[in-house]
């Protein structure tokens, strides 16, 4: 049975008062209010860090921070209090948070957080708190692009750039789960073995190999059926050269801030489709979201999907954890533990 409370509690929370690098983040002790009628308060055990967090902090995201600003889309923990109108969630439930809210209203970088009840999932007991805090952003995004929009079929070739990121590793797993051929692209050969171990059918190291040449070789000069890219910039020019005629390219990030030079005649000749994509395509569509959650839970149960934890940091080291994420030397998800 749920237990409604109306008291605030003090807890440590991450905030920032100006845009900039990781150093602008501070840990402050604040009053965390009681949950509203349709909200839940969670004692956080783990926080997933995402690229979207860093872009928002730098003022480069689709929302600009309202100061003092908070951060974070993902967390896992234990329900500590519930609002008066909340149903299906009770105190002591073990839950994780779907990234389905505005950072102007809610955030997950804190010891105690208040979030909308509709964002909660009672994750499987087979997942640790660290894994549960790493599931939703990456796997929902990849389900949306790979399974729902692109409808990847067995034998189709999918190029995955920034493949060592948590999103890239999720993409490899989703493509493999659907029977596709995963072609992982990484900036350095040092990550080749890790990506092969993670299940990539092929690995291309951009510092050692030409991406276009290798993709055409793997696909017997056909080109990739689907390309998933969070980088854009000059890399996108090469990806257009590597896509198959009438292939699909999904841009779901902007890790490169450089301009894109479009090879016009290649576009005219191949007529590919280039999509901009974010997880709200799934999160704001109840039927798609239900199908995505079912797909992910099924994949987790079968052992076909599993978040890869790159490194964990204690809450006190939020700045160091973010610096580590932005150094791009890791493979997998960076998680804060509490």
C-alpha cells in the first residue's frame, strides 16, 4: 500500500549556475519537497550519465538551462514517498526512471529526487541498480531507430558510429537481436577488441582504416542499409558516401560542432533518407513506448540485451565522472553510485 507524505527532506543535489565544462557543477544540500499528487520521491542508488546532460550543461541542447539548473535523465533507486493520486507504485518499490520529462522541471542528479510517477519502471530483479540506471535512454533510442523506424531485417547491414558509447553498445545489441549485421565504427584501434567482445560483427577503426572503403568491402559494394550517427560534422560526409542507395541515415546527436559538407551529387545519385532522431519519438507515443518496453524487457530476459557499465564513480566525484565521460576514452556507460 502506498504511503503519502507531506514533508520535505534535506539531501545533496547537483546544480550549476552558468553554462560551461564539468567544473561548473556543484553539490549542494537542498530541501527536497514532498511529492505532488502525481509524483514520487526516490532514494537514489545509481545515476546514469548521458551526452544529453553534457550538452544541456554547455547550453547546446534543445532546452537552455534555467539557473540555478539541475541535471540528469536517468536514475534507479527505492521509492521513499508517493503522491496522493499515484496508483501502482508503493513505498519500498525498486524502480528506474524513464527519461520522459523536461530538465526545467525534473532531474536525477541527487541523493533524493522527485519525478513524475508515469516515468517509473519496476525493473527486473536481475538488473543491479547501476544497470537499471543505464537501460532506458540508450535502449529506447536504439529501439526507436533500429526496430521501429528503420525496421531492420535479418541480414541488413547497420553502421554504428561512436560505437563504444553506451548508446553505441546498445545499438550493437539491438541490431544483433534483430538478426542484422552490426558494423561498429570507433575512433581508435585501441577499442577494437572491446567492441568485438561486445558483439559487433565488424569493427572499423577510423584512425587506421577508411570508413567508406571498409563499409563497401563488408557490404560487397552495396553500402550500408542503415547508419546510426551521433557525431555529424565532417564524418557525415563520409557516411553519405558509405550508405546504400535509398538507405537510411539517422542523426541522433552532434558530438562534432563542425559544419557538414553535403556531397550533393552523391545524394542525388543514391537518394538516401536522412533523419534527425531523439527518443521522444518513442517516449511521447504510448503505443510505441509500450512496444519498446516489451522489446527491451524481453531482450533482457533472454540475455540478448544488457547494459554495459564502463566505470562507476561515487556521488562526490560528479565532476570527475563527467570529465571522464567527455574524455571519450571509455567503453560503456558511466554511472554515479550513492
